[in-house]
C-alpha cells in the first residue's frame, strides 16, 4: 500500500465544556462533528470544524498544553473578522493586523489559553508590502534572562499534579537526586512585582476582603480565571476568595495551592 499522509489535527486542552462550546461553536461558528466519553462522568473528547479547519478539543489530562498556538491559513479573514465583531462575546475583541507571511491576520485566544492565528493565504509570488523603514532600537543585553521561583514542596506529587497536569504548566526539565526529585515548569513570561506593605494589604482587601497573604504570593495570568478557578479547586486547591473584578480591570480569584503557595488567578488585565 502506498504511503499517504493526511493533514494533522491539533488537539487542544479544554477545562470547561460549556465555555468551549461558547467559544468554538456559538462564536467562531464551528460545528460539533462528534463527541466521545469513555463513561458518562469521564472527560469529553470532541471534534469541531468549520470549512477546512478541524480541531480536537479534549478534557483529558496530557492531551495538549494550554498556551498552544495553531496557525490557520484562510481566505476572507477580513470578512471573518467582521463576522466575529458583530457577535456578542464578552471575553475577546480581536484586532486585525498583518501576519507572518504578509496577509490579513487575527489571533483568537480561547478560554483555556490556546491561540488560533488565522491569516489570509498568500499565494507564492504575490508581492507583499514592505513594512515602513524605521530606525532599529538600540538594545542592551539584560543582566537577568530568567526569573525562577524555587519552591520546597513536602506534597511534591500533589503539587506536580495541580501545577503541571491541571493548570497546564509545561514540564521543561525533571531531575532526580539520591532520594529526591525536582521538576522545572514553564510558566510563560515572568515578572517580579514588588509591593510595600500598605499596597499588599490593599490588594488583599480587594481580592479577599481581609489580610491573608504572606510575603510571597504567586499570580498566574490566565485566559479565564472564572472558569479555571473551580477546576483547580476540584483538583485539590482551597478556595480563599472567588473571582472578583478589580480596580485595575482584571478578574482575580485567590486560592491556597500545594507546596504552601497562595495563588492569584487573574484574567482580562490590559
């Protein structure tokens, strides 16, 4: 039999079926081709499609990593942009720019941190308008190239399950020592937020209503803190305060996680 490879189908991790349907079916206009569960209470695996775009959406741990990017070549991207702008969807208002190959392009961030990069197909040989010439900025080599938070976790397995498998932080490296283990997880862009005690107390008051945090609190920027908060609680985190709108435009929740870490999940920050 002759070898014949067919187009690949991306598998995207989801954590909330209703939110997935709202984004992919109600807003993006995909249809559900089929659904599969091993049992009534088992995670969902389903296929959605629109024209030539086919995606697999999975609740199964290990199927895909939140934060994945899927490149989609398309025709009529400007028309699709107008279609989506006309639909009520409060979590995303995509812009329209120029993509990597010079066509109209928009990026759609789903509720689970995955991005669909949809770009107008540019045929080979089509002239692409050059970007205006600007002076190159002068860059200096930063002294620090990575921020790494090192946590000692007596509940190591619980911590790894929640932060890697449920929250979806990709495992960059895992090392063993005599009688010990360590895993390094990728948490995206790192920033160091330094607050004086009055401001730290103000943040606690806004998010929780009382002073609860110690000197270290870990904040994760996510696509949708409202949907992800109950997922982490179901996986073993303790809810300190449900999602609340903050004066700085984000929706923040507060949890106590494994390894003795107090967590903030935030989304919507400009």
